[in-house]
C-alpha cells in the first residue's frame, strides 16, 4: 500500500508501546511493575459514574451539538472562571472526545508550511508529532534540569521570528512534573504581547494536581485571554481516562474553525459522558482531593528513592504524577535504561528520548501506582544500577 507522505511525520506515544511489551512479558509469567502509563490508578468517583448511567437511562444516547451540550459548556465556563479568575463565555468552549483533538484541531487551524511553533522539550511527544503533521516547523524550548525543568526565558525572545504563530505551554508538565510560576507566565505573556498574531496554547490538563501553591493560568494575565487557547479535560483530575472527555476554551474567532474540524472528524462527543462531566465539575471533590493527597505521598517516596540510586538525580516534581530523573551517572542511554529496567528489574518505565531531543539521559516514571509497588520498583532499580 502507498500511504501519503505526511504519515511519515506522524509520531506516536511510546507509553502504549512499552505497555504492550510489558503485557507480553507478563503473559510469559514475568512480574512487571507498571510505571509507564500516565493514568490515575483510581476509579472514577461514584457520583460521576452514577450520573453517566442515569444519562444513558434518561436518553442521552443521541447526537448532540458538535461544540458540546449547553449544560456542559456552561459548567466548564463557570469552573474556568473559578479556577482561572477569568470570565468565560460558554460560546467559546468546545467539547471533544478527549483533549488531544483540541491540540490537533488548533494546530491544523493555525499551523502550516512556513509557520513555526515553539513547544516544550522534553515534552508530551504528540506536540512535535502534530506540529510536523501540520507542515509547520517545531522549535523546541528546552526545559533545564538545573532549573528544575523550567525554561530559560531570557532566550525565548530570540526564539520568536516573524514565522512564529504559536507557543505551546504545558503546566504542570508531562514528563518533567514542573509547573510554571506566576512570574514566569507573566514574563511569557509580556513577550507574546509584543508580537501581533502570536498565540499561546496552554495545556492545563494537570492543573488540579499541584503539590504547592495554586494553579495560575497565562489566560488570566491582562490582555492574554484573547491570545490564549486553553486545552483541558477530565482524564487526569477525575480519573476519567476511558470516558474520553476534553475541551478547549478558545478565542472567539477560532471557535468556528475548531467546530468545523470537529464536524469533519468526530461529529460530537458522546452525550452521556458529557453529563457525567457535568457531575464531575458540579459535584463533591473529596475523592479528587484524596487522590491528589495520595499522589503527594508517592511523590516523596519516588523522588527520595530515585535520589538514593547511584548515578541518578531527580528534581522534586511540582505537579502531575511523573518523576523525570537524570540517569547520566549510570553510563546508560535512556533507551538502554528503559530496556534493562524492563527485562532485568521488571519495571516498566519510559526512555526520556521518547519526549524529544532534550530527553536523552533521562527516564520518566509515573507514580500512578501503589506506595508498595513504587518502593519495590525503587529497590529493583537500585539493585540493577549497582550491578552495572
């Protein structure tokens, strides 16, 4: 079969590839501790499940508006106002099956050959993949270990050219677990405002999983709401990965283009899952808070444990549920460490190189697993490294 040349520009998520290899080893009887997948190991809160089931019984099983049910768009707008301190018009909200479509649609709408897009690196691999697929040129903004995986914003102005149309931010960040500060976001905003036609896509999918302080959105900086595209969803905060519920909050002029792309690809998100999402936003948050509290305990266990391994250094994660230790001192490449961890230690983790050119020399571990398993994994990795 001859496929379109653009398919060569489309990458993938190695987490699912590593998961498949881990499952194959488990099928052969090998014990594997899963620290590769970025998915909360908690069940969806019961009141959300019940709302979804009730919605099915109540007939929410048909097509809905492409941009989303009015009930959910209104709820998202209210919630965004509470979280970000902005006034959001429900008409600027577009609901999609998962948050990735927003990312894809925005890049298809704004990026094209001759355009440059700045993105975090190490970063979520789909950013670079979709930038290339759109025909644009990806420009990596390095996250630095010696700055606890924050960027050097003094060099950002020099990265922007007359071809730059979009800057992607992810805070808290995958894979590094870093979170941009209010001062950093204000600095970025002031730089962006100097360039007419330059927009920011703020991926805030992990906004609720912070361990110190409160979430601050670049959209709340004066003059930035109309220059910011918010990408968010329910998978991480509410343990709803399988419900496929995401959304974008968009500048008014971009909404019809994103809706048009949704019409041409997915038609609409499932109606009953949207009603479950309303329950997530409007209902109690005690189970969510308990989940984040448990992540905070695991964060300490995994960061301290990794730092105890010879040749490994791990800055403290500030948000999300990932640790991104440097393994430079072990003498292994990222891919070698990933493979030996799986085959020798029985620990599934991800090579840092899967997250971009600046990820080499690092690995990513998700601490969406039990405290017991995290401690066991640290012990196994320690033995593996000491035996090198």
